[in-house]
């Protein structure tokens, strides 16, 4: 009986948390593609970079929005197109978008775990620290050298990428100024991040940081995004946060359904 329950649990987690194959015909915007040989993740990584039209029309330095799942066949096109629309409508300031194409996202976006149901879904977790070091020590310096950037940085991600965003906010909160996480897979490692939020953040300075996160109807995620919401309510710090509970959205719809309001709230300075 326990074995049956275990495999039912695995099926539920896989259906609700695994990125489902949904086909979209997003136009691919004009962009640059770079290749970085990384010593931290021990492989070459493809990076896609979109700059807004005013980048070519001025000498201004711009903030940067970094994005895991940033391949041309992943989320890069629709986020770049959304940024273009919001910037043109003056709903957000101009940002450069840097998309990181996946090789094995289940390794890159997760911390270590010895939990049996985690290992059934993600056989070799634990690459998040290396991936963070790649972004911080290899990717960011490359982008800053090749493009006119200022010191403001943001990150956006959904599902396991959302987990990575929340983990980075908690463990390395000075890495970015703005954090956006749609349906973060907080069930991972027996909901370690939400459960231990108070202890993990107690000695860190979150002054002037912003985090926006959302939860869909996926029960194995929503209950832990609500836990995180409660923990943030109890934390008296000088930073801004916003939780968007989206029970009418599913795991595979929430990114596109909430991206505009997430970007508008998070990337503007007029709070």
C-alpha cells in the first residue's frame, strides 16, 4: 500500500510541477546569442540577449533582467516580446533581457536533496550553487563588458526556475535587486525553503529588495507559496514583497497569465 501511495505521489508531482509541452508560436525578436565556456557548470552555455529599441538610440546604461529557461525554444521570446510591449507603453522602464538556455534544468535549478520522491523526479539535483556562481562570476561580468548596464539587476523564473529565484533571494539576496517567481516548486526537499525561511534569513539584510511570487491551483505548490506569504507577513524588514494567489490558473498557464502584472509591479521604482 505504501508503494502504491508513493508512486501516486510521484505522478502528482510530475503532472503539476514538471513543465508540460505546450506549443506557442511566439515571434522571435531580434537578439544576440553568445556562448560562454563555464568552469562552474563545466560546459558551454548559450546566452540570448535582447535590448530594447532605445538602447541603440541613446548612450544610456540599462538595468538587466536575467532569466533561466531563456532559450529561443523556451521562454525567451515571449518574455522579450512582453518587455517590448510594456516598455513601449511606458508601463515599465527599459531593461535588457538575458536568457540562459537550458542544458539540464533539473540540475541547475535545484539544491541538494536526499528525499526519495525528489530523486525519482530529479535523479541528480544539487547544481544550484554552481549555476549561481556561473551567473554571478561569469555571465554578469560578460554582460557588463559587452553591454551598457547599470547596477540594477532582476531575475524571473517559473516552476523549478521559480524555486531557484526564491532560493537565491533567501541564500544570496544581494545578487539581485528584484525577484520574480511564478509557481516556484517549493515542495522540493520537503519544502525546505518555506519551512526554514525564518532561520535562513534572520542575519541577512533585505533593505530595498523586491520579490513578487505567485501560486497556481497546484496543491503541492500553492500550500507552500502561502506558507512563504505568511512568513513574509511576519518578517519586519525594509523591503517590498507581493504574493499573487492564482487559484484559477494551472501550473502550465500561470507564467503567461501573470507575467505582465509581475513585471509592472517589480520593475518600477514608483512603489
